[in-house]
């Protein structure tokens, strides 16, 4: 009996996404890396193909399916030669719209969620601030109520798709200190006083634009409040399970692609008259790469399957997501390093695909909660 990951429908989805990636993405990815951004048209093309909104309910403009289907899309894109930088940019809505959907405001869903899932708009999430990262409860961007508007002042940094986005789901302080004073506002990019102060250059994820944002007396309608005032922290926390599992899938998916590339190169590369793969030291490297990748995949997939039937606030699921992310990150960091070593000098060249995965993998242990923060959270959840 086939597993949940290998049903006829999901095998068909996997094959279709792989074909799409090879045809519409891979030939252009080096240029998009040089450009520092994806073309807006790719969002519409991906939506038209039926892959942009997999895992989102049809009632909010999605394609249907669940988190497992969304993970299949991630795996397939990476297997066909995509990258985590591509996915961070193309699927930024995975961190921009879930809070809006969860809050259930029909007006916000119609204005922002539906057009984003249709590839007509680009959304981003604004939480991280200069001087602060994983400590969400310490954010300083302030929103003061003034009649039918909030007046927002502050700054955000490291905002994925912040240059190209049409709106930013923004965490702001509407109340006192700590997590109890945080709200979420949807802020349109063209609002007076809202500027992209810098487009940031990065070690990896070159095709994913990243911005520093500034808010100077930005007037945001109260109607753009997501959920309850001062209830934003909990909305953010509720979405962390999905984000961390998504990053874990990206990690083991990248590790698998790096392994596949290393095997292919070792078969075709001759050294001292024999294929590189004939060397025992190389074969043992490949076995270790396979073993770590398989273990990370199994751990993460088990957590994803639990997420299908478990409330996202369940502490044991939160622990599973944290552990899966850290294990998958440790896996990919080791595997891409070994893959570059097997490629030798070619692995250090920008023209080689493995170079991109090596650079892109480094952010996975930082985004969505740094590895050290995740370990500390896990220790608390385990009662240590």
C-alpha cells in the first residue's frame, strides 16, 4: 500500500511540478539570480499552471489540498533544479496571507488573499526589525490609533519580497510592552510615508529580493487590522509551525538535490583513469549523505503528517516542528558541503548548480527561528 506521499494524485502533482520547473524556471534561474529578483509574471504563470496556491482552501481562492500537497510541490521544484531562494520569493505568500486567512475577515481576504493566490499581487510579512530578530515580543514599530486610522512609525529589515511586494502584513505595537501589545496591520506599499529604504544584498537567495522598510507617519485604515487589536502575537505564533515545517522540507529537499548532483558528477568525472565514484572514500561520502537526508526526510514528513490532524497550538506538534527543522538544517548544511567537495573546483564555480544550493542553505538555520532559539524552545517543551 502506497504512503500518503505516493498516492496517484500526489505522484501526478509531483510530475507536473517537475515538468513546469524544468520548462519555466530552470532555464531562467541564473539570470534571475543576477537580476536579484523574480519577474512578477512568474507568479501569474505559476498560478495559471495551478501550483501557486496548492494547500489553500478554494473558499479563499486557493487550489485546495493540504500541507502535505504543498510539501510535494516544494520537493518537486527542488528535485527538478529549483532553489530555496526561488521558493522564498515565489511563495512568500505562505508567510504573508495565513494570518489573514486565520483571522477570517472576508473583506481582507477578498482584497489581499484572493488576488495574491491568483498571482496578481505579491505579499510579504514584516516582523523583523533592525536590532531584533527572533524576539518578536520586543518589536518597536508603533501604531497609534487616530480616528479611523492607525499612524505607523518604525522600520523593518530582512523582509523577503519587500522590494516587489504590493502589501506587507506588518507586526506593530498598539499596546504596552511585551507580546500582549502587538497587532497585525496590512499596509499597502503605495501608502504615503511607506518606503523601501534599502534593497539588501545577501550571501545567498540571490533571486529573492529582500528589503529594509521605513514607516514615517503612515496612515493605515483600521479596516486593515488583522484579527483583534493586541492579538497579533498569537496570530504570528500560530503560523510558526507551518513555516518551520516548510523550511525543514526545503532543507531535506535541497540535501536530496545536492546528493543527486554529487552522484551524477561522481559518475561522469574521471580521475586517474577511473570514474570518481569508483573511489571508496567518495562512495562512503555518498552513503553518509543519503543516510542523513533520509533521516531528516522521515522526521519531517512524520511531523507534516501530524500537522494534518493536530491543532497548530498543540505543544507536541510545536516540538516536532522545531526538532524537524533543526535536524533538517543540520543535514543540509553538511550535505551541501560534501557535495561541493565532491565537485572539486567545479563546485566552487558560479556556473555550477551546487554553488547555489551551498549559498542558499546557510539561511535555513536563521530564518523562521534561529537554530539556537529553536533548541532553547525545545528544551522548554521537553521540560529540561
